[in-house]
């Protein structure tokens, strides 16, 4: 990613719009006065940051990039990796990084050739990221150092104490219960300062908020990137003499020395536990009422539903009833959860259900309310049957559920960003020929319906191949989520006026070939953004439609009806002059609405980035993706600023080239490195 950033800066320089000063001085220094053939010597990369600037440790934390060097000439010597001094913790409003300020020496051991004589020359390209409170800037510099074989070399003085690799490690033990990492503080030295993980097996937030309880160090595993149940971990921390020392933590099932064994988590009512078939069975066997929330980060309806659990009356009722609350997280593909959903006749989420031994499950609606949760809990506690939706409807009634669910999708949070685009499109058509308006409505509806049919065929094909897939399954693909996120950024920037891609995606102008295609694609786009949501009644209808007893034709019919339900409001608006007349006439308000609707698109893009973070569980890649989205926005800005019609042909050509290179390079990098 740093190369893309450097490329972007070069593009800015080409356009004459940016210049930046290097605020960190970098050079090579020699640390060994007597260079002998066949022996070891020390050199260092020296970084001298201006006040308020910093560079990054080998584990940069939440953001940042560690310095690197690529050697081009070493005179036959072998140069080892950086020997890092201990870092400092930098808290930037909850973003925790591990950094260096002022002067820092990154040591390197040099194996001098046995036949060395004369002068040894070391040349390389150093790259680093320097940051302050206002931003970060990548830099590179060609560095060079000459030393002579023999005595008398100038040697830069350094303090070895900050370098933990230059002193013996301290060993201790630790254990994990899946939620907390408990480490026994070494008896030789209490080491009260922050323990820094050498890599991101512990989140930077957990590092910053570590606690000491008695003779133990406690760290949260809430965002751990590895299963820390065995093996060894390396931490770096301050030594009693003010330097740094490495701590070797040996993990095992036993409790750390000097600390009690971590007890199995004892969750009280009202606290969420991960769902497993075993946890559910154990709670039911103990006579408990169980509440299971089948959810996922990409399920926008699920996220809206969570507000119900924060209501005081709901929280008190669940706690007082001793309900065991289990969360079945389907963010990533999980065959066990998919099979469990099938037991309730579902192929997608959200699904919320109360369970109690000896009673039928109490299945709640897709769009939860506090009243419904309380009603279902009351019924289950009293031994009565509760069912929000009947499962014994006729085929025709299920079709009505599908139609109504499709229509209600227009009110779901996923589709909200597209509503303004459609309203804007219809308003802009005021005064257009009625045939053109109707054609727009038909093309948009066709885009929606064809997309639903394509989705149905894809689901059926995957299910026939043995995959457990259902509604919203594509949101379990990081590549799909990334592509949708980029699309939302691009559309939002266009709506904000940064550049123009035409209003066809808003459903406007089907008067020519390009306009017809764009109007059709606006229906496709609406379907794409709708899939993370489920409307009331739609989940049960989808479960019925994708049941193994349904024929292919019946399933396709259901998805067609869902598409018709979703497209019908817009089709009616385009075909009814009276309804269209209710919309305001074109005017200045349209530009305000257009720009204002960019913000829901940006918000949806940020939501998708949050989903990506859960799907890939790679903080470094998510950091790169965040920078990549900024580069995408920059490419759009370049295209809009210098590619406008009032610019010269040369400026427009250059803008297209630069924007294409930045956009294409960013996308290539992100998709080729996607975990």
C-alpha cells in the first residue's frame, strides 16, 4: 500500500497541487570503531523526527507502517534485520499506536566477509511513514555508508539498554480462557510498565487497557487475531533499569505461576455468550429459557434489531427470567449455523427465537420490537405457544408474504440510500414525455426482477453443489463487500458533485441507449444494496421458497414476486400522472437533495468497511483498505477537477490517465492482497 501512496503523491506533484517537506532526517551511521574481517559489526539506520512527529515500531499498532530498507550494495557483507528499541504508546483519541519520537536508531548486525579489505560500502533505499496529529506522509531516501576495514572508524555512541534483543529474555507462563489472557508477572521483576506484543496477536486496544490483578497481568482477547491456547508469545516492556526487555510467555492449560487458574466464564443473565449446539443443549438441559440471536455484521436489519436489547424493560425482563442469551454469529460462512437455521425453516437472517425444553420454539419477527420480545418471553415462561408467523399457510399466502416483504424492503436501512436517488430521478423527469417516464419505470423494474432471478439461480446452483447458502450469502464474501463499498464511495462522490457519471443510476433519462442501460442498472444496484436486509415476513417466505420440497420453477416464481413487490412503488409512480404530480417541480432543491443523499452512501460505505473488518480479521489489510478508499476518492476528485469539459484536451487526457492509474492500481492491490 505504501507504493500506492507514493504513486499518488507523484500524481499530485504532476498536477502541481501538492508539495510536502520531509520532517524526519534519515541516514546510516556506524557503531563499531574496529571493523575486522570475518567478524561482526554494528551499523544503524538513524531517524531524527521533528517535534510532534513520530515513526513506527515493528508492530505499529492500530495504524501506521514500520520502516524498511532495501539494500542495493553491501560489498559482500551480510546485513541482518533491524534490531528494534522498545517503543512508546501513543493514544490518538482511542487509536493506539506503538511509535518512536525524536531520535531512534534501528540497529543492524553486519557479517564482515573474511577476505574484506579496503572500504566497505553499504547503499540502500529507506522507506518510512512519518505522522503527526494532522496526518501521515510516506517518504523514501537513498542512504549510503562507507567504513574502512580496520581500526579508527568514527563510531556513533548509542545506549544498548533500550534494545531488548541485546539482553537475556525473561520467561513466564500464561493461559487463556478464550476471553482473557492471564500472564504471571515474573518474580524477578514486577515490570509495571505497558507490555507491547511483538506482533498483533493482541489488539492495540487490549494492550493499552491491560490490567494488573495481584501478581497477574490480564489482557482482553476480544479482538485477538490468533487462538492463544498454546505456544509462545513475545512481549516487550520496560526493565527496572529504564531500558527494555523481552518477555517470553509460554502458554498452556495450567494457570500462570502466582495466579489462580482462570475460571470458566460464568455468564449472568443478560450477558451474551457465543452460540454452539453444546451451549444451547446444556442450557436447555438445565431447565433454562434460551434466547438465540442469529445475526451477522453485514445484516443491517440485525444491527437495527439490537437496539431492542438496550431497552430497560426488555433488559430487566430477560435478566429476571434468567434467560441464557446466545449469539449465533453468521458473519462468516458457518455450515453448523446454516444447518441450525434450516431447522427453523430459514435460509437467512435475522432469526430470533426463544427456546425451552418441552416447548415448541417461539420464533419472533424479522423486525424486532420490545413489545414482541416481552410478549414472547411471557408466553414461553407460562408454557404457552408463541409464533409470530404461521408456518402452515397456503402457497398463495406465502406468495403474498413474498410480495409484501419485497415491497417493505424499500423501507429497510439498506435501501434508504437509493430512495433519494429515485425521488430525484422522478422529479427530474417532470415534463418529460409520458412514454419516456413509463419506460424508465419498466426498465428499473426489469433490473430489479432480473437481479432477483439471477440471485435465485445462483443460490439454487450453489445449493445443488452441496453449499449451505441463503439470503445475503454474498455478504460473506470479502471481495463482494469490498466492491460494494467502493461502489458506494464512487456514487457518493458523484452525488456530492466531485465528478459526474451521469444520473442514469438514479433512474433518469431512458431516452437513449446509454440512458436505458443506466436505468436498468439502477434496478440492479438497488437489489444489490437490499440484500443485507430482511423485511418483516420475508425471511419466512424465503425459507418456504428455498425449501428442498420446492421445485425450481416455484423458487423462481417466489423471487420474481419479491422483485415485483420491491419495484412496484416506483412502477406505479412512473405510470400514474396523478402520483407523479405530487412530487415537487424541478428546481434548486434537486441539487441540494442530490448532494445531501451522498452522505447516506458514505455512511453505508463505512458500515461495509466495518463488515470487512470482521470478515478478514486482518488489521493491516483493513488499514490498507481504508487508505485505498481514500485513494479511490482522490482518483474521482482528479477526474472531476481536471477532466471537466471546460478543461483543455491535454488536461482532460492527463486527468483520465492519472485517475485510471490511481484507481486501477488501488483496486489491483486490494483485491490481490485480500485475505
